């Protein structure tokens, strides 16, 4: 574990598990909460471990239908041979190397070599992933990069997943052109225009609401406003224009504690360069699949900001 400190911010990073964030506290409050999809996952590098609260996602994001895709005339099947939907690539379950570390900054590197034992089942092409964290008084700056280290072109996607702590009366605001709803398997089903219930430009309450969608034409800024009882009141998630999609998942469940049933909610923000299952949907306009030539890179910056109030504005021109 590595720790970063700046003012009231204290961040614990885990290079051994996914190069991600284990914990972020601000003035004694948890800014992030554990990611739901990592529950009960055994990580090869360290065995069973607690979920991360945020992490880079490589070399694809969202679900990959049946763990397979075709590229340049060849079909690839990932996983252990049994067709199954795969989620968020494999970088979040791999050990990263610490390349640089200072009081407020850390850089981790992941080198994927498909020729190594069992690594081809994770991804058939060689790549390098880099993530940089810089802690500030206002929050956390993150840079994520993927480089094609193979001898052939490869399709890639990258993103960053963060799970902010959301109170029961939280409000969400963001700007996007449209949203992909999901089917019962979690795959994209229908693209709908961001009007009515899908229009979050002026903010909508998440109280008691389940939400699972991928917003396209993402304006680069999502803001979560919590009740005044929580500090900081606002969590702002900003991303460079390369991150054209934002997946938002809000889940609710009833938790019984000491004989009382209470609703408990979780929230996940995933800024990405492509929609879920983009590898199998190259014909979808704005799907976002990128093809990197050998030696080429794809990357972008994100800013996870804390403030007492969320200012509702959009970067979309």
C-alpha cells in the first residue's frame, strides 16, 4: 500500500491489486466506497482481497459479450474457454509496478505480455498501461494511458472507474447527447435521447432510484450533490474529451441490521473512450472503438474534485 497526503485529503493506493485506490478520506469522511462488481473476487496476485474504490480500466471497458470478439479477420476468445460475458478487461485484477512515488504523487505501470503463462486468455496483444495520481487540496488528478507494444494493430479502450459515496438524498447532474439502456444481461439494448427522465443537465434526485446506463456524447463533467450532513457536499468527476462515454450504475438493496431493514445504495462512475461491448459493435456510430498502430498511445486526464457546492455547468461547446 502507498499513501498520499495533502491538506485534509488522505489516499491509500494499492499497486498490487489493479493499481487502484483502496481508500480516500477527506476530513475523516470516506469520499469513495468499495466497487460492487469486485465483491468476492479472488485476485491472482494477492488472493481474496477487499474491493477497490477506484481504478484504471484496460484494455476494454464494460461487458464484452461472451468474452469474444473479431478483429482483422481473426476471432478471439478470452477467459478460460467457456463463453461468458467479461467485465472491464483485466487490469483491475493484475499487479502493477511502482514507477515513481512522492508525497503527493504516484505512477504505476502494467506491462501485459500475452506470451507469458495464461496471459493470452486475458488479452491477445501486448500493451503497457500507465496510471498517474497527483493529490491536491481540491481533490485528485488522474492520468491513464495505454500503449500498443505489439507488432500488430490492436483495438483498445480505456477508462477510469470511481465509486463515490452517495447519501440517500443525493442528486446527480451531467450532460450527454444520449444514453444506452441495458438488457437483462447488462449489454447495450437501446439508445435513447437524453430527454425527460434521461435529462440530467439540471440534476435529478437518486433517492430510491436504480440506474444502469451508458451516456454517450458525455460533456466531460458529472456532479454528485450530497446532503449537507455529509462533507464534502459535492463530488465532481471531470474527464478529457477523449472520454466520450460515462456509465452510471446506481443500485439499491435492503440491508437488515439489528432487526431493522434499511435501504443501502451504491454508485459507480465509469468514464471511458468507448461504449460497452464496442469491440463487437464497430458499426455503431460514436461507439468509440480505437485501433492503435504499434507504438501508438491513447490516454487522457481526469479530475476528481471535492467542493461544498456543485456548480452545474457543462464543458460541451
